C-alpha cells in the first residue's frame, strides 16, 4: 500500500530552513529530529537563500509582480512609439 504524502505548512518549512542556514547542527541531524528526508531540508534551505527577499511577505512579491507587469507595459508602449516615429519619418520624407 502506498504511503500518503505529508504536507508541511510554510511556517514549518521556514523554521527548518532557518535552522539549516544557521549551521549550528548538521542537515542530517535536523532531518532526523523532524522526521523528514535530508534532501528536503537542503531544498528548503536553498529556496530560503535564493528567494530570501520575497519570503518575508506577500507585499514584496506583489510589488515585484506589479513592477514586472508595468515594465512589460512600458516596453510595449516604447515599441508602439518607435513604430509611429518611423512611420512619421517615412511620411515626412515623401511630402518634401
């Protein structure tokens, strides 16, 4: 019979990853103490180190998402304006 997968909440993952980052005890000790696989501890640690700036709240993640959407919109507008400028230059030379 297959085992049912365990789901851990974000607080638990953060606590374990923080313990691993502190490096006061080994990853294997952390894993055995919390009854999880050492690879999982390493994965959570890497995620904390890579995404550390967005871990501390939804506000930061939302701001980054809004900023990337705004950038995309601005690049689209730049493209449109370049096209209009080229069209106007072409028309201006044909009038002269």
